[in-house]
């Protein structure tokens, strides 16, 4: 079976983890700040806050921006459920904006229309979470401009997109957002086994996210209600969570970050090969955007909806571990119980009826890509 994604673990990664295992700190030691610095440097953001998952990072980012009961968060329906669940963790409501069929990303034109309607109704979202599906950045200049016009905060869900670029800036630089969240799950561009990072330009926001990931506790006397009782002293000044990343995970991530550019280049080379080999087949290849470098976490094709399941199952039967990213969030039973219905977001539902994620990871060989395309061609034949 050729999996749709797979981590790349090398001896230098193993050595970095073993070094931590032999050290005095398995957690809350020097490896986490070192990993955060490597991410901040790569994405050209002054602050990076590591956590135990990207889901935790989304939750903390929402909480740090003050999202709470009575507030509203909008995101894309074509994403993993965490992009919407982060609002529910804070007691807020969720809405969705349909996708641009050319890219699969949240559509700025539809967003503008929804914002105009929401402004008239007096029910604007407090936060928008655009999702960089498959590694391709959303049009953040357009989304950021609309958010600024309407006084809305922005969290980029860039779980797929570290190493990508949007115009002159790396994804994660937060040029048009308050926070960017990155994922380090094993099938992502770089892995810490499980892990996430929130980047920001705002020092106060970074400090609050650091505090929230660790129970809401501070050891900074300037944040305390009175002078410390002694050198052991700390205060919990707000309700937080234990979302810390371990030094073991951080050491793995820092070692992997040294290969970030190579990983993204390899994924783009494989995507280009897919593009060439699929050119004459009746499939829609991944959308591209001018001035945007995708990190190509996924290579998603779209096939005729009438044959979608047949093709998907045929590829699996041929030993090709295709997957589908994603079932639209509004179709999940939890969100249906909140009032969402089939037909609410037709472009997202059309995408779901046609999308197949083909295998793409740095260790994928060119002959395996040819094998995958040959299987697809057989299944799509007359």
C-alpha cells in the first residue's frame, strides 16, 4: 500500500531525540524555545508559541483574542473539524463561508457578500479562520483587508502550509492576520509527532498564549496581584490549560525544520510531475494562485461525482492509499444538530462529491507516481 502521506525520519532526528532523553529535561526545558525560534525564523514572525497540537493552538488563539459566549467565528466548511471546534470550546457560535471552487479555499468574494449582510443584520463574526487547504494560502490580502474594514480578528489555519509563501512573505508571517496556526502531525510538512505552533506579530498576544497553554499561570512579578512570596512563587491569573509541548517533540521538530525548504521543494516537484502525467485525463488538478507557493501537503484531484466512489475504492483496491480531505464540517452530525443542513454550502458539497487526495510525501518515488496515475487512468477509461 502506498500511503497518502508519511513522515520522513532520519538519523539526525533520532539523535536529537536521544540527546533530550539523556538530558535533565524531558519537558519545560531548552528544546521548546529552540524549536519555537526555528519556526519563528522560518516564517519571519517575531513570536512562535509551541503547543501539543494545532487544535490546542487554535483553541488558545481564540481564547487569547477574547472569543466567548455570544460571539461568532466564521471558517471554511472544507477543513478538519478543529477549525470550527475551536469556537465551540470557547462557547461561541460558528458560521461558514463557501469555498472558491478553483482553489478549495474560503472565497473572498463570498466573504465580502456575507459580511455586508451580517453588518446589516448586526451579527458580524468576531474572528474569521481562513484555512490554507492542501498547503495553498488563501488570498490573505483580500481577507485581511475585509477583516480590517469590519473590525474582525483573523486566525490563519495554516496546518497544511508551513514552508509555503503568499506573495513576498512566508505563510506564518501574519502580515494580514493576528495569529497563524501551524501543524506538526506526522503527515504534515514537518513533524513533532503531535504538535502545533501559533505565530504572531503581537508580543502581548504571544505572552497571553504562552500563559494560557500552561494553566493560566505566571511567574512574572509584573503580572501578579502582589509581590512574590519568594523565589518559588507563581500565580494563576486566568483559566488556562495544559497544552505544553514536550522537549522530546520539540527536539524532533527542530531537527526536521532544517529540511523544511527541501521538503517543500520535493513536494512541489512531485506535484509538477502529477500535473504533467494527469494532463490528458478527465480530472481537475489542484488549483494554483499567482504569487503563491503552495507547500503541497496534499495533492487533491476532482473526478466526476458519478464515478467518485468507484474510482476511490478502485485505487484503494490497487494498493494506493488515497484519502478524502475533507467531509464538509456543516454535514457532521454535531453541526447538523446546531441547524446546518445539506445544501447550505453547495460548492463545498460539490467538492466533497468529487475530491480524492492522491499520495504525496517526500519519500514518494517518481515510479510510484507513474503507477498511481496508471491506475487512475485504468479506472477512468471508457
